[in-house]
């Protein structure tokens, strides 16, 4: 009897050892997460900020990508709310590029090995020199076991024309600049585990999104991860005024990372905290 019990315990322990560990990455445009009002945007109410934290905590991320965060203070506010809900993400990085305070950010349970973000990325817009609206967030996270995961975040120009700028042409220029940055990363040796996330403000078959992914068969092509909700739907953004559901938020992975995907999900709703829905991707560690 004792021998049988010990044998069963040993089998259980061995089974636990060979099960691969998993990481969960979540990306969400949290729609103007700001603590103070400015001329162009009001402060996000405390109730809405708490709803953001509750929705994120329910997804159990180990790495969290964010769009539309308003600086260090807002990021600390979210960290504290998450920690109170049992979701500790102590390591952070911020790419402060948008003059309106809609920044890209990353929170992580694991240490950040390096940060190569580019707040100001020049683009050529029909012969005029401009800069990407929110720059490029580029953060390398050290995963358990020592592997490095490079996370690149993007938030391209909105689908609204600014004075003197065509929004479609602007995103096309941002896509070319983003692709140039990715080509350097993807051609590095050894090839990195790479995760690209962002609110691209464009549709799947548009030129900017196709340019970012890379030509099929190319050495530096990215594989798209397509999360779905419980109804099998893929929309990520709801424009209430126009009554339009769109897929504007994306996840891409390098081939080595893409093969490790376990689950890809879109949250059923945003808890009333944003006009976007959060995306999550769970992947295996070796």
C-alpha cells in the first residue's frame, strides 16, 4: 500500500515536471487612462479606472501591453489597482511620444532586460517630414528560464483626418517605418522571440497591416495571432456614434513564438471601461 502510494506520488511529480510552463500576454487600448483633465480629454473616472483593472486582472496576464496611458502617474495608478486585485506586474516601460498623453506602455511580472523604444520616429509624408503619432515601444522581457521575449508595441494614426494630413497616407507611412524597425530586429542573429501588438487603426486587408506583417514567404515575415471571443467573433473596437464594429487591434508573432500558442482570446466585453476589447495570448515556455 505504501509502495503504491509512493509510486503514485512520484508519477504525479514527474507529470508536473514535464508540463510546460505558460505565459499570458494581454494587450488593451484603455481609452485615455488619465488622472487629470486637459483641454482635449477629460480625466478617466475612478470607477472606469477600477473597471479597467478588474477586467485586466480577470485575464491573469504575466505581461501587459497598453495603449492610451497618460504617463508615469497613470501607470502607477493602474499598477496599484492591479496589485490590490492580486495581479502583480512590478516592472514597467513607457514610450512617451504623443503630445496628447496617449502613450504606449508595458507592465510585466518578469524583469525587463532592455528597452529600445523610439519615441520619435521620422516618416516621409508625401515629401514632408513628420513623425509617427506614438512612436515605437520596444521592450525585451526576461522570461523564466532565461529566454528573452522582445515586445514591440504600436498605435498608429486614428481614422480621423488632421488638418493638412490624410489619415490613410499617414498610417501607410507609419507602417513602412514600423516595418523598417522590425526588419532590423528580425534579421538579428540569433533570431529573437518577437511579439508585436498594437492598435493599428486599420483593417486586416489594408496596405498598412499587410506591410507590417511582411510578404508571405519572406524571411522576416510575422505570423498573425487571431484571438476570438466566446461567439467566434473577432471585432476589437466599437464606434458607438456610427454603430460600427471593427477589428483594429492585432497580435503578431515571429515564427518561433507563433508555434507556441496555446489559447488566443478576446474578452467578451470591456466592462464599460474602453471602446476597445482586450486581446490575450497564452503561449508555452520550453
